[in-house]
């Protein structure tokens, strides 16, 4: 497998950092290829504006989707964005590694999505969900939380972790065609001891070596919806 890990944590010695390095070691030991985009180390700029492009469709009024489409047709993306796109098309498996901040992606990773998942190149023109550009590829979230597991259940204070992650799993990854695998979640990362951290690393290793046998999250297919994008009765 060709595995692309997008890593979003500012501290190399964090448990997120440990998970990424462990994933690289485990995957390479089993004859897989691994590329890592460490967004903080790359000083990746998450802000979308005209710097996304070397081309220009409308110099008077900036509309990112319009410029995305134009750049897709004219090889007009900036070199940093093109490099990340190439990694996406190269990989068989995409992994986002991040801490859950304010129930979502860290800003640097959300900005990466905003810039790299460009209209025309990555989605649009009927290329979405089961017809997405990355149909046949797999994606998975690996993340840490501040709160402990009971807080992220259906009756927990924060709500079900799967509901929290739905906008990422379905609204981002499945939207562009990936088969989305169940997430790997380290709960209460700063509150656990070294023995539990070692346990999580062993659990993550098992997930990584069984990616090919892991069933994706099942979402309704496009054919299950009517012309108004409502589920058929």
C-alpha cells in the first residue's frame, strides 16, 4: 500500500507525533510506502486567497471555486498545493493524524483541506460520494481527545464521538469518494499513563496492519436518494 499521513500537531514529542512515527515504522516494516506531510514542520499556510493560484480568472472579484476550476483547467495551482494534490493521487490510503480541537480539525488541517481539495480537480461536475475522484481509495482518522471516553458516548457530556466526526468522515472524506474506515481514537491523551499509551500504540498497530480487512463505515449510496436528495422511502 501507498499511505499518505497528513500530520497536524505543533509538538513533535506529543502523542500525536508518537502515533505518526509508530505508523510509519509499522507500515514500512510490512513493505508499505509512507509519505508524511507534517503541516507545522512544513510551515503550511492554511489561509485561502489568491496565493493559492498562479493563474487568474477574475482579477476584480475573488471567488475561490471559480479560481479552482480555472486553475484545474490551466495548471494554475501554487507549487505547495500541487505537491499535496500529487500525494493524494499517489496514495491508496489517506490518514489524518490530529488532536480534536473544539470538536473539529485544527485550523492548519482544515485550511489544508480548503486549499488542497479544490473544485474541478478534487470534486465537482458530478464527482462526489460514490462517484468521487478517490473512489476505491481508503481514508481514516487517527486522533486524540482531551476528554475521557465516557464523555464521548451517546449519553456523554460531549455527545457520541462518531456524530462529532461525521462532518469530517462524511462531509469531507466520503464526499470526495474515499471509503472511510472507522476512526482510531485515543481518549484523554494527556490524562493516561505510559502503560496505557503503550497499549494504544499496540492497538493502533493492529489497526494499521489490518487496513485491507477493515470494513468501511456504511453510508447511503447516491442511488438511495431521490431527485431532491432525500432518502427514498
